[in-house]
C-alpha cells in the first residue's frame, strides 16, 4: 500500500536546517491502571515480552540530555505520556526536572503530561504547579459516556475518580486541558459532551477513535486483513459530533473556550501553521521514545516496521532527521489518493492523520482517510463562520466579535 516518496525543495530545506523536533516519552511504556476498551497502546507490551518496566535513571538522564542538546528549537518540549505516566512515581519526575535544569543551562523548557487522573493528589499537583507543567486529563464527557469505555483494571467505572482529579487540578491552580475521545458511544452526543466539558475545561481536544482490529489486536493502516474495531465512530458520526459542538461554541464561547480542531482550522484559513499535527501537510517531527530507549516514528505507529532506532546507540537528533523518519513524514503528502489531491478542502485537511488512511477513494485507489466524509461535513458546515472570523482577525478585531454579528 505504500507509494514512492516524492520530495519538494521545501522538504529538503526543512531537513537540512534541522528546524527542531518534538518527542513523546513513555517512561512506563503502555503500563496503565485503566483498561479503556478502545485503547490503542495497551497491547504494545507484547513488543517487550509483556513487560513494561520503569525507565532507568541512566536512560532518563540520557533522554533529557539528548532532547535538549540535539534540539535547536527556542523552546524545548517534553511530553510525558503512557500508558499512565504517573505510575513512574513522584521521585522519577523530580529527577527529570533536576536533569532538565542541569542540562538546560537557562534555555526555555516546557513540560506537558497526559494522565487519566486516577493517581492525582495534592502532592502531584504541587509538583506540576511549581514546575509549570501543562496537564492533559482524559475524560470523554459526562458519566454515562465516559464510563462506557473508560474502566479501571478491575472493570469498574472511573468517572467519579477522574472528576476528583480535575477538582484537585483546579483547586491547586494547575494549568490543564481535557482530551476526549470521540467513539461509537459518543455518536449523536456532541452538544451534551460539550456542555459538560465547558463546565470544567477552557481548552478541549477531541480525538476520533477509528481503529483496525485483527485477533483482538489493533493493527496499523498497512494491514490488508484487519477489520474496523466495533468501538470506532462512523465518519458521518464524527462530522456531526464536531458540527454540533461548533454550533454551540460559535454562538457562545469564541474567545472563552478553545477547541483544538476549531483553532487549527482557523489558523489554516489565515495561513498559520496549525497546532495539531494531523492537519499539517507533512508529519514526522514528533518522535515517540519508549521506556527502554526505542524510538518510533510516531505515537500512533509503534509497530516494528516504524522503529527507527534506540537512544542507547544513536542521538535523538540524528534519529529525528534520519532517512526513514524523513520519508515517513513526507509520505503523508505523497501517499494521498487522487480524491484527496483534487479535494477543495485539501488545504485544510491534508489527508488528516495517516493512521486513519485505510479505505479506498472513488477510483479504487487506497489511502483515503476513513474519516473523510466527516471532515468534509465539518469544513463545509463551518466554512462561512471561519471566513467571517478570518475577516475579523485580518481587520485587527477579535474573532469573538462574530458572536455579536459584527
């Protein structure tokens, strides 16, 4: 299914200039105290014999140093992920912070961490607040939607405990946002989900769940034999979900609440690089570092074919700009089928995330995004409002003026 990779002059310049990279690090791999039914990462333990030990102190130091010294970006970002990264323990993160100070030498360092919230207590919150961490907390919406899939290791619901974690973050003045999956149980519930989330979050991300499954294991989009996982949202259902949220947001919350997809779409309208990688023309600048130092092309492509090295043997920066990673990033554009290349929304979508490209277009060419219909629906539905907000911004006015019909 892979096509030949075509490079542009801009691709070569970007690579040669080494404009910076990001990495998501998994200090405990896929180890987690929850068993979300749609999780795409739990089965990664099989890559390591079913075991996911804590990243060693020596490897932690090597990773921190390599990420800082090899990165020419003005801001060095650390994204801690899992599994559940809090299982690494408080002392692990205290060590990480000290190492960042040691090797940072005054450079700006930012930390983000994604958690399910079950282990949050006041001490964790103090660590995060005092060191400027941005916390992402995973919550799918109100109780009946969240608990449909997000259960603990014993199969018990988690909503009440997650909400206690949210309350602790708020009470301790920790900066946080929410990450919500959009799965089959979310379908038709866009307004309800948004109305709930706007009560606890100013910044929201919505992640569509669309996975391929074979023998109970999630497969890469390269698979020819896997089938759609039963928890996946339909393409139309995703489009309707985001349109319903947009209709609430654009009349009440512009400038008050921030939804990543809306911000990214507006950024593309005004010619600014979006904050969400799935809408960029190419990808490949975000590596994933496992607990043992293995490096993969992307968090959504932790499969043997996409392992590019290990930081025990190679510098992180060299892996970020190696041939395999460069081709992985550029292939996002060059692997698009005909329907994408001639689509009026190409400049907004860019084919979205390659992990979702597992259906064929109208000509039978493979590589079309499974969520294509939903994104087309969203872009068509929001087109007029986005154009108006673009006009306001270019005129030096806030986009929120759209709510007054200005």
